[in-house]
C-alpha cells in the first residue's frame, strides 16, 4: 500500500447577506399597538441547505424580536421571539398575528436563524448556540448555520422592513487534489472520510454586542457533503465552525483506504464569522502520514435576496359583535399593544340556559381565564340577563352563571389596561380582532388553518385532521389497503383516515393539541346530556336499513360540526354519509384505546366499538379530532 503526503492550500472566504422583510411591535407603557396587521413574504427559493446555496428552504424557522428604537434587547421587548416559518410562494408564515405600532414610534428588529423555542431569557441578550458534530447529515449542517439580521429605527408605514441575514459562523470547504500517481476516480470511489478535531461546538451569541462568548465543549466534527470530481480535483466536503483562533491544536483527519492521515491547520489569529475558507489538500507519495496546510486568499459568501412585506390597514376601538361571522373559527382573539388580552367565543351554554351565546374571557398570556367570563349575548332568549359572570369547572365540564341585568350587548370596548368594557370608556384602546385558528405549520407546502370550537370547557378542532405528516415533519405513508402498515388513507374531498398503527408510531397531533381520551369523549357526551344531535351537522343517512328506517335529528347546537365521513376498510372508503368513526387515546398505556368512538345517522348516541378491524389483528382506519392541551 502506498503512503501519501498531502500538501494543503487554504483559501479564505467572505460575507453573505440574506434579505427579509418584517415589521412588528414592542410593548412600552406609552406605546400603542396600531391596526395594520403584518404579513411576511420572502424571495428566497427552496434549497437543501442555506450554508451552500445562501437560500432558505421551505419549512425553515426564524425567530424575530422587536424593541422600541434605542431599547436594547435585554430590556423591554415588544415582539417576543415570534416564530416565522418559511413557506412556498415567497411567504413567511407567522405563528400568530402581529401589528405595527401607531403613531411615530419606531422599532429596532433583531431576527435569527434557526429558531429556538426558549429564545433569549428576560433581561438577557444571549442565545445558546450549538454546532452539530455530525454535519454529514444535511439537516444538522443546515441547523448549524446560525444567522442574524437587524434593522433599526423602523417606523409605521406601508414600506417593507428589510432584514439582511449574515452568517455568524465560519465555513471551511475542502478540496482533494490527486498527486501524479493518483487516479481521481479511484480516490472518489474510496470516498475519504474527513473530520475536524479540537473545535468548539458550544457558545453563546450576544445579540446586543454581536459576538460570541463562553466557548465550550471541544469535539470532532464530521464533514458535510459528497465528494465530486471537478476540474481535476475532488471537492464538496465542508464544515461549519465557530469563529475562533487556530492555535495549532486543531487538525483535519482523513481516513483514506484504511489509513488515517492528519493535517495540522496553520495558525490563524482568528477565523472570522461570515467568511468561508477553502483548503486544498494535495496527495503525493511520502513516508509519513502528516499533511501540511498553507493559507491562501479570502472570498465572500454571495449576497442573497430581500424579503418583502404586505400590509393591510384598518382601525378598531368599538367592537360591534354583529360584525363577527365566526366562520373561520368560533373564537376571536383581541390584540392590544402587542398582547392577546381577551377572546370572544360563540359557544353553546347547556343546562338551564340552553342557549347559543357570545361570551368573552380574559387571557393571561395565551391562556383563557374560564372562571372570569362574561356573557355578552344569549342568542336564544330575550331575557335581560346578559352581562353576568360565567365560571367554568374544567374538571366536571360544567359552569355557574351569575345573571346579569342587561339586554344583549351589541358592542364592547377595551380600556388601556386590556379590560373589557360594555360602555365606552374615556380613553378606549385601539384593538385588533383576529380569528383564532389552529395554524398547523408542520408542512410548509400545505399550511392548514383549522377552526376551533369551545364546547363546555373543552377546546376542539372544528374539523377532522388532514395532516399528511407527523408533528415533527416526517411524512406519513399514504396507503391503499388497510393491513396494519402505519399510514393514512385519502378519500375524495380531501378526507383523511389514519390507522392506529400510524398514531402509535409517532406524534401526529398539532403542536399544543392532543388526541382525545375516552374520558374526553365522555365529558363531551355528558355536556350535551347524551343528545348527540347537538354535535352533528350535514346530511346523515341510515347505516343499517334493515333495523332502522328513520334518521335521527341533527341540529349542531354546539357547532362541533361532526359530519358522516365514514371510515376506511380493506381498500375502500365505506359508510360515507351514514356514519363517522374517531380515535381515542389511552394515556395510561400510551397507545390507542381498545375502543373507538362511532356515530351513525339512525342513532342519537355516542357508540363505542373495538379499535381493531373486524376479524383482523390490525387497527381500523378512522378520523382524528384533536383537543387543545390544558
């Protein structure tokens, strides 16, 4: 076997700017939220990784902060770690609506990639950053490409806010040049494995100072990419590093034809962030196994494309309840000064009231206080008992109502503290009203907004799940035959059924939501006093015509909107128009419940039947209706 001496040439590289457009707002006592909602768009095409192509890909997640101009991020913030998800069609999808401030207030924006749910702690300006050690996995390489963008003194206008993203880390490209006696095809077939040793993989980035500190955890990093023969050399391998000094202790190691070669990297006072360095390694016959590296020139990462915003304009102080259609959802959220302060619900109040109602609940964070609700309108009575307090017991799914003394309340206001007022206060606050939907962004190519309905103290999806991916973005396998292989079955009109094996294989519920248990279904049944007509909508037929000849009433008083979608059996869609089957989860065994929930046209009861396909050893193919986590 030959021994090789690899002589290295190192080329240094430069700066990348990616451009985005974003605007949002910050919370100060003197700052009022305006009435223009902010939409996000992007002009960056999909690619497999940003570090090689300088482009965002569909599904990437960006975090955004905004502060009153001149206010540092470690002080009070107006936008707190807003999640933006890159979709198709040049769009950035925000996790929740945000609005411009009114007046002359200007904002400073800081954005970063990749998004971290924990974000920056209060009174801090630092983010913990980790570089993946196995960058041969494309998602690890992409997630290691930490970038930030800033835009200062942005005023409330219809103009876009341009955020140019800069790489904050360092990229090293590797090329392998064969010596005189080496064949490039043989080298490519050998697929040399290369790693970088003794590089930091953890640090903190100070968004205020724009620098890294507190470096730690030295480790070996596996190179990303695949070798490609181009211009007489192998190239395509690359690393992402923290900007740091190269002091002679860092090396490259390469395993080639069963031999391990070491290349000390020449000393560099400081690897610069937002730069890429290129190292050419020349392979020549030699008696030793040590490689040499030589520094050459620097070149910039290319400039990316700008992101643009689209704005709308409207203003609200008095909320006229008749303007609310409740079509997109049975719940609206009230936004004031960048915060959600209340929700308005159209719900069915059971028991003695027995009425559809418009209710309001204060929000603490994003959690409704169900003990301090206000009944604004009882739609099925003319009694002047509106304006009273409704208090829910979430354990029993029941409520107490202290009658008010008002006729139906037609309009409401909010004062500057965010408290609901049924009479116009001296200084009514300007508010924004947004339909509160379940925005399922697991698949950026197919963002689904599900309407939400409150039934008792439970918050349900108002439609059945239509996800073709698991919650973590992993695709679900489409199936044609029910045989126990995890997957989903797609019928006409975009109706999806899931087998139990799919649910047990991975989490399928949208973030913040869960599969209902049998107890959850029974609470729903108890709330409507076993009158299932209150849950059903649409046209229902008879499942068993030989035994029944009359379809039971359907009134959908709860607005739960249960339709007879049927189920999947063997290789076909069955019982459509006459029945519905939905999954229940057993949280004690952490598996599908032994029984599933069924509804039929001829029966006004909630039925239970085995979750296993008749005469088989695998689960049925049924629908999913998720419940909001408490």
